[in-house]
């Protein structure tokens, strides 16, 4: 496992292009050893370009890439000691499961006893120890993907495991169990993992840290909890969460933030700005029965069934927001309801960015 330092790395596929049009804008990042990271964002945001630079498939137009302090920018893929898991499982169908897992070790001239012990250790973690003698071609797609991962984990010299949308071809019914299995395996062997996906739920449920990308830049890096609780921008608030974060335009009157002519209290110091938005997750908006601080009248405009939960679309001061409620709470009998925007969960945004930091020792 290795610490990866990305030092002013940027890339363009078009010679002479202005930097603002590069596929990957110059960036500085440190990915710590033995942690799992997910690169998430829409198509064309630069996540696959960054992964290909890490793997050596693409040489960056500028910058340096360090593995444990050693410059690997000019090294080919085979010299970087990385393992790669692609969208489609890459295995040797003519070999057994055992032979697939043992192949990288035989190439490194490990002795037979050492290979035997290591293959059985990894196969047990993969849940494939009882299938070692089976031909790999007979396995399901999810088991084949586990073998692809296992071929990297059997080695003791792997600097990082790079995964490029590894669940794309997996049956939806198997994705959850396979993602859980991969997470358990990486927690056991603790390689440095970089996982690329366009699925924010997949990223949030797998990685210790998530890097949200847009237009060739990392917009925010943090734990899943940090990205959910305090998105650094409205972009991250929209991208992370289902439904997305609610954003409301508010006014500032005499130093007081107001919404629909009523005071809106927050646990944040809000800067003086021409236009302020506040963000609040649908999970934190509460339906209440009595007027109180931060309680506003709304009208229900629609209801969507999400299985164990319902999502209400309500109109507040001419703006639509979503409210996530447990299914057992039912649908309000009247079109008009009161909702509370919890003071500690309302965040201020100016020009699309989180505006300030929480007040110190601010009473609830």
C-alpha cells in the first residue's frame, strides 16, 4: 500500500488548449495509504482521466505523481505495482479459480508453499475457497469480479488497487452484496483503494472518503458524513443525497435572515450578501402540528412513494422543497401543513458556496 501524492497534475487531450478547457485542471491531492477513496461525478468530469493517470495509462500534461514519495510520473503501468479492476471482469477463463489467483505470484517466482498459503487466505476472504478447483469460466459475473480483485490482493507489493466502475455489469440484485463483500475485503487487507463511479450512493456506501468532481476539478473531498451534513457548494448538495438538498432563497432584513416574512434562525453566522440561499436536507425537514420558531406554513403539491418512505413536494413561500417522511406517518389529510426547518440543519450559501463556519458554543 502507498500514499499517493498528486502534485499540480493536470491533463488535456488537445494540444494547445487553454487550461480552463483541460479535461483535468491542475490539482494537488494526497490519498493516504490504506484508505479507500471514491471519485464520483457525472460523465466527463475527469474521474476516469485521473484514474488513468494514477495507473500509468495516461501521462499527465503537467505535474508529478508520487507513490510513497517516489516519482512515478514517467513509469509505465507494469512498473507501478498497482492492481486494476475494470468494468468487465478480466480473468483467464481457461484456468481454474486457484490458477487465476496464483498466476501473479508464479510470475514473481514465489515458492509453491507460499503461493498455496496466500491463495487460500485470499480465497477464504473472497468466499471462493470451496471453488478453487472450478474452471473460472463457469462462475457468475460477480464471482469473476471478485477474482479480478483477488489477483491484486494476493500480491504483497501492491501500491494501490484502482477500480473503474467495477459493478457496471453486475446484476442489480447482486450489487449490494458484492459491494459489501468488496468493502469487507478491503477493510481486512487494507490496500490503498481508488474507486471510480458515477453512482453517488455507491460511493457513499463504499468509501472512507469521497471526492466529488465537476469539470475536471475536485469540488469537495471528505467523509460521506461530511459531504451529506455540510456540502461545500450547492453543486455537492444537489449531487449528494436522494432526494437532493433543498435550497431556498431568503432575505436579510436588519441583520435578521427571513423566509416568507418570518425569522429564520440558524446556528451559523451569515455574511452580509446581496443574495443568500439556505440549504436543508429533506430528511431533516419535519412536519409539525403547532406554530413555533423556524416553523412555516406550506402547501403539499405532490407525493412520491419510495417504499418504506414517502417524499412530499411542498410549496414554501413560492418555492418548492421536498420532505422525506416515514411511510407509517401517512400522507397529511389536508393540503396545508406546517414544516419545521431545524435550526442546526439549515446551512447558508452565497454565490453557490457554503458561506461561513458554525458559531462557537451557540446554544440550541
